[in-house]
C-alpha cells in the first residue's frame, strides 16, 4: 500500500507499507509514476538486506537501508527483534519502505516537523537525521531494559537462587545483545559513510553547515549507543562465565562430598566383612568382639577424615 503524505510545501513522504513483500501493483506504480528503478526496489524489498548507503547517479536516487527495532518486542524469534527499513530520496520526495513490524517509523518522520526549526523544514536530510536520533534513542532504551534484566539475574545468582530459568534468560540476553550489536554497528557504518560523502570532494550529498553538524551529532550519538551495547554485552559474557564457574564449583563440591560419604560408608562393610568370614581372626570368639569391630571402624573413619582435612588445608 502506497500513501503520499505532505511534510511541507516542498517535501512529500511516500509511505510504502507492505505486509511481507512489495505487491506487483505497488512495484509497477513506483516504477512508472515515481520513476524508481528495479534495483532500488529490490534492495528496499529485501528483508535480509544489510544496512547500507548507495547513490544511483543514473536515476539521481539516494538509498539508505537502516536497522530498526521490531515494534513487537515480545517476538520469540530474537533474530526478528531487529529489522531493516529503507529510505529513498528522489528529487524532493522521501520514500519509506516498511512492513507491519517497522511501520511506526512513519510517525517519527511525520513528527519531525513538530520540533524542527521552520528554517530547516525544507531540508529533506533533516527529516532523516532526526529519525536517526529517535531510532538511536530506542536502542538506548532497549539496552537499559537489558541492563535491568541482567541486574535481576545477577542478584539471584548472588543470593544463590539461580535456576535453569536464569540460565535460559541469560542466554537470551546474550543472543539479543549480539543482534543489537550487529545492527548498531551497521547503522554506525551507514552514518559514517554519509558523513564522508557529504564532506568529500565528490559532494554526493549537499548539506549546509547546520545539517553537517546535525549529522556529526547523530554519529556521536550512535557511537555512544555502540559503546553502551558493547559494554552491556561484555558484562553479560562475564556474568555467564562467572555463572558457569559457580555451577562447576557446585558440581565439584557435590562430587567431593559424595566421594567422602562413599569412602566412609565402605569402611564398616570392609571391617564387618572380615569378621563375617569363616576363618580364625583375633578375638573373634569373644563376646565383646563386635565392640572391637566398631572401635576399629570408628578409628579408621577418623583417620581418613583427618587425612582428607589435612590434604584440603594444604
């Protein structure tokens, strides 16, 4: 479905919203009426496309593929928590390609003019840079939520209330931060590339001083988010390793206790086995011989316990 939204006197937003892929009718309309190329549409319609920036000199079209978060943050498949959207610029028309999970980005673009200085409302790149800032803010909120979940798990581990559920939750956090890390790094590369082409000799993108400063600020913001998710991912890895060490230590302690019990419980069996044999043994014919066997058993147990304690103290 294609909707045209007027952002201001000179800029129109072409909202291309698809449930899955572009329909044949939408593709034909974009080619015939809006003069977009099949190559641009193929990139914009690919749900597995990596974040990128391209400029088609032949059709004078800019294409930006950018990673955003799934509107449904409870989706079970963690690989679907981050999805690509596409932005294309041709003349003074801004094309937005989204699906059901990412269509909320349209509201970000529409709402830009509410807080953008009127002096710069005719700058189409300002709508894009402000949207980048909002997307970065979303990532920051998500990372903060991950940190809260991580702290809860860490608290349970410290109170020795950990269970299999905490292991699974920790694993999910590791996977999620990996996807977020990859998405944010790709976005950082895109914005860095935009900065390079806007300040290089080719001047593919023509920006005024204000827009260049805004682009630089957006780059700094993404870099901070990048560092934030790197730190969060590193801490989660360390907690996971610590948790594994705790579990290994518990296993070793359990095996050690079981070994001690096995040794101790085997001693009475050995001693009583000797005195239960059909052969002549010292004082075996005395009435108090069973007391003697108990004394021997207790003495051997005490000697073994003393030796184990001595070895453990070394």
